[in-house]
């Protein structure tokens, strides 16, 4: 059966250590992703009204 | 052996409701109830309404009681008393539109909200979520044409000044699952899934002891949670919402209403968020329980979201510490053991879930083609480097906001997508189809077909039923949640062959219709 019985849950060992891989203890390493030419993106970002966020006020929603 | 069909993603109904932010030239927050209503009313396609609120009760709690009232933001309450639309009825203010694609578009507390139709596959939910962006953007464009005022729509969850609005997910869950199993099974998962489901945000919006320096955090919403579990959504928001509204036969189902997620632009993040959540629910439905609890989940999500070290270490109730990625791996490991091979979506989620966790641990920037918070952070870093500014520069807040602009010509997320830098899940044809076509294998197909062919005869509509008028009488027809789960059911084909309202009622009820529909007070 698919469900795990309560007894099995109780007996299943609690991991004492996180499931980690060697060398992964210090968090992510320095970025090493090759990035495309950002010039078009930069042009678009420079067009954004720098005061837009100051004017942006919303009602509280759910 | 249990039937594998019941364990796969495709056996579950799910959907996403997104409240959009709205910026209208010359108008302030007090005007947004009216602006949002008028935007919804600009929807150009066929629709039906009003919505059937008699089938809903947001004050009913999963723990078996109904609260007297829901908490409400005081400032918003004042807007509602004194604002431009205060003379309108609740029905008029909400302006509910049920669309031919099975979705719902309405004004929710001053935000245009788009709720996708019920879906069963990840490609469906991604296509319909994206269709919602296009529909709300088109409504904004029509409002601009009509008024001459600029209208901008943002798919995010914060105005960056302390006001938050939601992107909720709904998952149909077996009623037999005890409340405590759902709560304690889901909490650690929901807190830590912001690792890949967070949409990213500049700065911190709430005060308190955790308000340390934070230039950028993973989640839009983490700042706004104050409780572990409650029925509220508008104030004192909980991580786990206990609202008990199944939108289906409540003898058999609950609907898990997930309110702690961010609105994603990334198709991949949307698919992974919904897919992993559905698999964890399958684990819990099978009787699985986690052997750990977080010491303080409300604090944990904030610490995780703001952690500048990216090590993401959390405290457990028993005093141990664990990295959030490792906590996610416990869910992943057991899902792999118990659910692998159930269906194609399940296997996609298991594979991509592991790959994302591996990448986040090795170098989070490896995920910039898939995850919103990483893509946004990298965009902002590029700008900082290019312009020689600091994280404190207020321009970055405007760029943060612009990432979420759903105008394809202006929005920065769309610029990344246009440049081929973001992984796609749904194709253009699927998204275009989702504008007008419901998922064929869910009850949304029945709703959509009724709206497409019998709009003048519909007197009310909701997720679980539609009121159809035949002669002088209006009668309920049910939209069963099970529709589409079994391919042998051919109700949709029969409905399409119905030429009249009477025939449609007969197909959907097996006779002449359920009880008469009383007037909606």
C-alpha cells in the first residue's frame, strides 16, 4: 500500500544531519554564468521612470 | 497497490488567482476601487454574471467553526465608506465576469483579479496564468483609449510602501485528510519553497526585530505574515489559510487555499510552484507526515527571504538546524520514492525540482533562466554595475516594479523573455488558445461552453454550479469537480450537442434541473 503506516513513521530514522553534498557547506559560489549582451536590456531599464515606485500606492489586498 | 492515477498531478484540480497592482495617471489609492471596477468592465469579450456568492463563506474555518468577522485594513475600510464607488452595491463594485475560457475576472478590493479556470496539467495552468496577464493588459489598454490616462498593470504582490495583495493558489484535496496533517505537512514546505517560487523584492517593508539591512530578498510576500494559521487574508495574514471553502462537494473535498505565495512571471517558476505543491499534497493524502517542524515558521520565512549569505539555514523545533534546500530535499526524496512514474507532469516536477535545488546550492545564478528572484536580482545587478549606483538608489525600486509590468513592450520580465533568457513551459499557441478556451478535461469546459452558448440564459455562475433560466424559472446545474478526471465521461460532448437551455439542463442534471434558484439578496 502507498500510505506510510504510523509505526513505520515512528521507526523511520530522523536524519541527524542535513542531506548535504560534499563541498556544499559554504553556500553558492561566485557566479559563473555566461551572460548575453545586456545593452538592449539596459536601454529598456534606462527608459523606466525612476520615480514610478514613489507614486505607486495600492490598497491592501488579500 | 493504490491506483497510481489518484497520485499523479493530473488527478487534482488546481488554479491560480492573481490580484494585479494598478497605477492610473492622476489617481491615488482611494480611487482604485473605482478604477479597478471600470477596468474589469472594459473586458471586450463575452462573459456571464453575476457571481453566485451564496455558495461561498470565507468566514468558515477548517477547524470547524465560523468567525464573526474577518480582519480588514482600516485605511481601506475608510476608502470603502467614503470613496467614489461607495454608493454601489457589493455586486456592482465587484463587477464579476465569468469568461468563456472558464476563468473569473473581477474587482477584488481595488485590484483587478484574474482567477484561472480549473486546470489539471502544468502546461494548462501556465498557459491560463499567462492568458490572464494578457486579458488584464488588454482591459488596461482599452481604459487608456477611453480616458486618455495612462494605466499600468503590475503582476506583483506589494506596492513597496507596506501594502500587499495576493496571488493565491487553490488545490482540491481529499476531505479525509485531517486538518493537522495538512497544516504540519505543508508548513515547512510552504515556508521554504520561496527558494524557487519567490518573485524577489528590493528592501524590507515591515518593522520589527528582523529589520536588519536587506538590499534584496527572495519573496514579495514574506514581510507580511504575522500568524501561522488563520482564516484571515486581508490583515494579520497567516502562512496557512484555514478558509474552508471547497468550491466543490464539501463532503468529499477541501480546497487548500495557499495565500503565502508570490505572483510569478516566470513560466517555469509557476509550473514548479504548482507542481511541487501538488506532489506534497499527494504525499500528505497518502498518510505521509514530516518528521520535523520549524521552530518559528513566521520568523523563518522572513529570515530565509532576507538571508544575505544564501546559506538559508533554519531552526527546527527540536533544536537542530537545517538548510532550507535540505528540508526541501526531504520532501523531494519521499516524493521520488512514492510518486515517480505517476504521470509526465509528476516526473517533470521531480526532475526539475532536484535540478533547481542542486543549482541553488552550487551557485544560485545558475537558475537565472528559471527563477524570478534570481532573474530580477541579476537585472538589477547589471544596472547597478552599469550606472555606478548602490543598492540604496531609489531607482532600483522602480526597476523592481517594472519587472512586473505586464505590458510586453515595457515590462522588464518580458524583455528577458524576448531576449530568449527565460525557460518557457507553454507555447504561444497554447497561450493564445487559453484566452478563449477552457481546459478540456476539467469542469471549466462545462462552464465555458454554457457561457459561450447560453449567456443570456445564465442568471448566476460560480465554480461549482451555474443557474440557467428556462422560461420563467432559473435552475441550478452542477459542475462536478470529477468531470474530466475519467476520460470515459463524455458529458462535454453531450452538452455540446444540446441545442436549447432545456436540453443543457437535462444533460447536466440528468433530469429537469436541481431546485429553483432563489433571489440573491
